[in-house]
């Protein structure tokens, strides 16, 4: 895995790109824990879960974590206009 990380960094550099070590993380799934991965001599952070392009993922796989995160975001968005719906200005006249 280290050789792939080093190779990716070298290929990126040749094309004028640089991998941001501060934003790069490692999540190992179904592997034996090896030595820590490094990039340009600095150890990469190992995590059990992360969010990428709005989707949550974790070591267990599946959709449970992502589904729970999306439901939570929908609840927050749904509750934002509640003060407007409850406003006296929108009461219907009978």
C-alpha cells in the first residue's frame, strides 16, 4: 500500500499536482494493519469513517451511516421554515 501511495504522489508531481497531506486520510477495510502510511515522510491520519462528496462511509461498509447522515440533514432542512409556517401572518381567515 505504501508503494502505491508513493507512486501516486510521484505521478501527481510529474503532472503538476500535489497531494494535500492535511486532507488525505487512510481507511483500511478488510486488511491486516500494516505499518503507518506516509506521504513525503509524514504519517497519514488513519480513520474509521469519513465523508466524501456528501456521502458517509465507514469500515463496516453498507449504507447505514450514510442513510442516517442524510436523514439527519433532511430533518434539519425541514425544520428551518417551521417558524414561518407557525407565523400568525399566514393564518387562514374563516
